[in-house]
C-alpha cells in the first residue's frame, strides 16, 4: 500500500481522501487478527470438550466399579481393603493420581436407609433433645439422625456403599480458573449381604436425649 504526500510533506484534502479509501480497502494482516480473535474460543472449546469427556467417562467408570465392588462385598469373608484397592486400580488409568475414599453404612432393612432412630418428639422439632426418650437401635449409646451403623454389617444387612474420587483434571481449561481446580466424583450402591447367618435384631435399649 503506497501513501502519496504533496511537496510540502502535508496531506492535501484530496490525498487524505485517497488515503482513507486505501485504508478501507487494505486487507493486510486481516488473517492474523481474525486468528487472534477466534483462537482463544477454539482452544477453549477443544480443551473444554476433552475435559468434559474425561469427566463423563470417569463418572461412568466409577459407577461401574462401585457396583462391582459393592456386589462382591456382600459375600461372607470378603476382603474390603482389596475391594477398595480395586476401585483405585480401575480409576487410575482414567484419572491419574486419583484419590479414592470409601464409606460403608449398614442397615437392618432397605426401609431404614437414612432413617432416624425412633424417639418421642414431644416438641415436634425433628430432633431428639430436652430429655426426650429414644430407642438405641444401632447400639452406640446415643440417638442418631441416621440409624445406620458404620461398616459392612453382617448377614442379611443392607449396606449403602459410597466411593468418592478426587482428581486434578488432565485437560485444564484455559482462561477459566474455576475449571482448573480439583474435581470430585461420587457414586453409591445399595446391596443386601448374603444370608450366611442369622441376622442380628436391632437394638431396643432405651435412652434419653440431653
């Protein structure tokens, strides 16, 4: 693009008009400018898509692993430590460096899951307090809002098994700091232990809440 000037090295009115027209027609550098505008959006979409794919796939793998481990834990004499390690072995190739935490809560029956221990709610506030009487069904010496007992239970008990996977994303989405933080995936499964012995009855000891 050539810019013409008059002899006085000052743009005349006509030359200024010509310059303006030349600038309007100029296309030098348009490609690089367009790339600079589009590239961040394109990169965000690609890496974000990979990140979402990893998370969805990992969630599916975790659910499958939890179902498998929960089923095997219903057998008499099952090795719970080995079962938990199995989840970690399954998830490590999908989520490198993943941390797995597991939790087992046992109940007498399916209807007891997340149920509070029986108590006389005299003041109707939904909590056992002020000397209200309760039945210590899980035998731990106190009233619980969840009647379940920690652990895998015994024969014929119903077990709520939960695994939580915490990992750092492999595909860290740029330009969005919140999407670069550690993620947490959780999966649960409910299984009934095999009836390899007589099931223990719920506790019936009475107590009063402070």
